[in-house]
C-alpha cells in the first residue's frame, strides 16, 4: 500500500498580473465565489471556492503562454460558450480530440491563462465507457 493517501484536490494557483481585471474574469464572468484569504498573506491575490477546491489567484510577473490549463465542468457547455463569447472573449472548440459524451472549448483569461470548459454533449454517452 502506498503510504501517501491523497484525500482530495485542495487548490489550484493561477498567476495573474492585474487583480481587478482577473476578478472580473473569474468572479464576474465565470461566477466563482470569492472567499477570504489568511491575514498573513501580505502579497496581492484572492481566493475563490469551487465546490471543495480553492482557486488561488496570485499577482506575479507575466509568464510565457503554454498548453497548461485548468478544466471546469459546467451544466450547459453551449450556454457557457455563448455567455463567454457575448462578454467579448474568444473561445476555441476542441473537435480534434473528442471525448465520448463531452463537448469542450478553451478560453484564455486576460493574462493568457488557458481554461478548458467541459459539459455533456447531450448524447447520453459516458466519457468513462
């Protein structure tokens, strides 16, 4: 038996350069709920709660673009795409690597951080087979 017994995914950290702009994207556009950070954190950032996982935004210098990303599962992936596009953000549907039962697209936050948005494709097929 492995002595490391992981109990849950605790948090994800996303680097941003402009906290007010990032709050508009993550809080207002995506609808994440901001939660308090420890008072000992004397550097710029904010936390959001998503189910049982925290999303930590931390102000840092810009980083090169990459393929790394976080992924969010939504109730209606097509409604989410429409909402994000109407807010002026470009999205990219991924049709090349189809996951059975899943439709998905990617959007970049104002700092170029990539977010994948997934939801059911309505086929009733489970991605788990």
